[in-house]
């Protein structure tokens, strides 16, 4: 027999509002992602041909390329659909997205955008999911301890260090780590995803080599994220101290450790779950500057390269993946949050 799930009228209205808002925001965002690359000054086809001529030992201006390679320019313009008006390009863009087709890459033609992203996505996911979860768990534990503990000297030291680290940009910290661990103490590789002499495969040598190459970019992201998470969690713990339910738990004679873990930490953690979800949603965009500094073969490096080549299709593909990840994660959090927070459910 089929299982029937009874949904109240209020729940149906709540779900309908969330899904309608999701699809409207998604459609508007897709329109913005279509326009942003085209607002970047320059002609992607001319930029590509100038780079190709420079690679062949010639130094040509865009005007020279345009006059001497008009047939080639027309071919590429038609191939990438740039000869049509913006509205027609947008309709084709939306139609291709329904088939999950981002078109060919301008900078790596005839390769498609999808194939380029498939090559980069595992590197970005492997790096950013790991560092996001590690910094989130460690940061929340330390932040809860700082917010609950009465050890003034220890707390002041942790808070001061966290404030300093959280204000350092990723790329500055990346350069400092390179100088320390690749120049002064050359114990870690300076960049890349793996050594050129290591054969990719599911074997111990390749896995260890990938791990060593990811340590510096991972460490730079973890340190900055850790400082922010510690301060955020400490603020949440300070906010709920003195709440009625904590005083009630004390009057029941519960131990302080029990009160902290079951009541204080659990309630302070709820907003942090939202932050974690949004951070995971942004993973598909990659850590652009950090990946570029370390020449890490992730989505961030791909985006920076596509920006240099004015590759509209690659930029659009990364934008779409990022927007889809953020909006979907936000929708799932809206649907799951009433299950983990009774206050949201009752409201």
C-alpha cells in the first residue's frame, strides 16, 4: 500500500513560498550571470587570436588580426553565437542550461565548458569540503570554550589571535606560508596539484603527493576561516549566557559541563549550521586567489584564467554552478531548520 503523508495547509503554504522564491531568484540570477561577462571590456575572439599569434612568435595588434583574419574571426563569432543579438543569445543560453550544456570553451576550443569543469571540480571539492568542515568543527569547539570559560588570560589570547588572523586576506597569508614552508624551510611544494613525475591514479604515492601539494592552500584557508568561526561562536555563546533555560538547568542541579554541551553549545550551534551550509554552497566557485597563487587546478584557477581570456561560456558555467549550489543549499536549510530548531517550527 502506498504511504500517504499528511501535510497541513500552513506547511503547504510555507513550502510553496520557499519554492516560488527559489525559482524566481534562480531565474533572475541566471539573467545576471548572462550579462556580467558581457559587461567586461574587450572582445573574446580578438583576444584569443592575439594570444595565438603571440604564441606563434608574432606580435600583432587587434586591428591587424581583425584585418588579416576576418574569415577566422567570422567563423569563431558564429561558432560561439556572438553574431546574434543579446536577447537571442539569452534564449539560447537558457535553453542550453535545461540540457546542462554550457557550450564550447573559447580559450580551449574545441573542448566544452562541461569537460573543463569536470576536470577541476574534484580538486576543488576535495580541498574546500575538507578545509570547510575542519575549520568549522575546530572553530566552533574553541569558540564555545572561549565563550563559556571564565579563564580571562587564555580567552584574551585566543580572541586576540583570532581577530588578527581573521583580518588577514587569504592571498597575504598564502604568500607568508609559501615563504615559510617553501623558501625558509623547503618542506612543502610551492604549487600545483601534484608532481609532474607522479602518475595519477588511486595509489598511495599519488594520494600522498596530492596531500602534500594541498597542505599550503588548505592551511591558508583554514587559518582565516578558523579565526572567523571562533569569534562568531564565542559571540553566540555570550549572547545566550543568562538565558532562562540555562538558569533553570542550574536550579535542577545539572553539572556545568552538561549544561554547556546539552543546552548552551547546542543552541549556539544552530546559527552556525546556516553558515556552514552557505559555505558549502559557495564551494563550486573555488578559492580563486588562493588557488591561483598556488597554481592549484581547481575551479578558482579556471575562473581566473577564463577572465583573462574573456571566455564568456566558462565564466557563465562557474557562475551557474555557484548560484545553483548557494540557492539550493539555502532552500534545504529553510526546509530542514524547523526540524532542528523548535522555535522556527512553532513560528
